[in-house]
């Protein structure tokens, strides 16, 4: 009998080693290398074994278009690209307690009105899922529940009964009995996901896989898991806020970087139809260090408040604290303000926050951040009826950003009368025709706005 092949796999990055070591050479993590028994494979490759001839089809052919399944939760359907595609696999990740199971239970209960849905939990008992459903007012939803972790049993059940939507909560608790490694290891997560996705595509079932995240916020397990699925969703939010953001970072059937905004309440997650008004609802007027940024999240314009505080530092090395934005991007804006505009911020502590718990990633927020910093340093507030957007270059120039029309139309809809935007160079004025536009070519052009005489 042949001896089983053994390898040593890092549980953080998935890299394979010939022998055990305390530190993974691939990612640099300590104590993450675990011994695993590899699955049997044909010796010396495939050799002369004959395979089945695959069938090719012309690119110009047509396929039957199946309608998408919509849940009726507009924010959820927006992120998935307009509804669920039959046979698709979706991976949703997020911090513990952020609301992954809640949003999936709510969506499944809505989908169960027109589709056959099953919810399989590997972390909770059936009674616990029922308690959550009762709290959310979904106790009467025709959703079939099961508590199981053996993938062989799950697939055998799917072969016997046909389901339109299947939820696996979570993929880290599933295991295959032909692998010796423990549930949650790289080999188990990869193999379980592969078997579930393959069965779902063959049966036309839409499958949701709930994934745990690491301390860095990435989905735990092998990176190949995100490549295997059709859609990757991240459920984000700050525990200090009631807002939750469902963000699509990969979608084969719709736009990426789309977001859905929800508010956590006593009866579950409620969708927010106008997130801009919600993010600005507690904004104070005429206060220094505050600027309204007109951003884009996927196809949706979103207005958020950027708050900055520049204060003298009692330390030899000033603090730089950022919430909701990129730390390195803040360092770049501070360097440009000092080198190109002559504003001395170096000896001061700098605190920057995007209000509402939203994380901004687009470079169009550079100009709004610079305006908030200059306002905090001088004590002169940004006009309360002005929105700001634009990218800052290393030489201090202000670069144009996309979809300026949609940004200005959203600002005009919410009552803003002015906007600070990049110079149009004689081009046609974008949307928001009744707004006064302050066009800037260089970061120095914003400084007269923050003088005491203004």
C-alpha cells in the first residue's frame, strides 16, 4: 500500500512547503504551517490514459436567457447586479457580528416567496436560527433549515431534492470526510467550496457561501476561493454606527464597487434609499475642519462629510490617525500642502475621519481632504452649501475625475448651491446648472477661501 503524501500548508496564504517551519516564507506569518495529507493523484501524471473528447461550441451561438431572481430588497439586488443568476456562486464576508447571517436570512425569506430556498448552518442549531427569524419577523417564511457540516451529506441531499437558492453558513465549518485535515484549513475550504460550487452549477442552484475574515479584513482561507466564485461581497461597518455597507468587489454578472446601505435596527437590517441624506443628517453647519465630498460608489453618487482636526502635538513625533480613508493618501496630501502650498502642518497632530462609517477609496476625495485640513488649521469653515471633489497630483495640480455630472446633480438635489471642482479647461459645464462652480487648477487656488477676510 502506497504511503499517503504529506505536505505542509500555510493556513494564512495557502503556500506549500516541503517541511515544517515556524515561519511561512510566503507571507511571513508565524505558527501557521500545518501538516496535511494530500489527496491521491495518478503517479507520473496522466501517462497514456485516454480521456473524453470535449465538445466545443461557436462563440456566435445563443443561449437561453433565464430571468434573475430578485429578493425585493433593492439595496441587496443593486449590489448583486439586479438579482441572482441561476447556478451562480456568491461569497459574502465580514467581521463577526456585523450582520452577514441576518442579511442572508432576510434575503432568503423574501426569495422563498417565489423560489425553493434552503439555509444550512454549520455554526448554529436549528432552534437558534428560528429564534433569529422570529426576532426579525420571518418565522412564517417557507425556508427549509438544516444543521450540517458534512459536504458529502449536503451534496447527496442536493442530488435528491432540487433547490433554487442555498445558503451555506459558513464555508469554514464544512468538511470533506476524505481529507484528514480539520475544518477551516486551506485544503478543506478549497475542496468543500469546489464541490459545492460544481454541484450548484450543474443543478442550477444559486449558492451563498458565508466566509470568515482575518484580522486584516480579508476572507480567511485560500485566495483561490475568491477566484472560484462568481461574486464576492464584503459586509462592512463600524460597530459604533448603525450603518452597514454591502460592497461588491467582484461580480461576473454586474458592476463592481457597487454598494448597498443598510441601517441596523431592532427588527433587523433596513435598507437606506438615500444614503447621502443619512450620512449628512448630523452634520453641523459653519464648523471648521469639515468638508462635504461628492463621491461615486459604483453607479451611485454618495455625499459624505470629511472631518479633519489639526492640533498642536505634545509629542516629538506627531500623530496621524485616519478612519475611513487611506493612511498613505493622507501623507501624500499633507506633503503636497507643505511643499507646494507652504502650509506648515508637520509639527501638528492630524486626525481625519469619514463620518458615518463609510470607507472612501477613490482618489477624487483628495481635494475635499485638503480643504478640510486647511479649514481646521486656519479656523475658517468651508461654506456649508459647497461640495468638493478632485484628485491632487504630486505637483499640486488638480486633476479631473469621472462622472462629474452625477456628482453635481446629487448635490443639487440635496440643496447644495456651490461646488469646488477641477478646472474644466473650457469644456461644457457639467450637471447642476444652477450651482456656482469654483474651478481650481492648483491646490494653491483654494487658499484664498480660508483667509480671515473671506
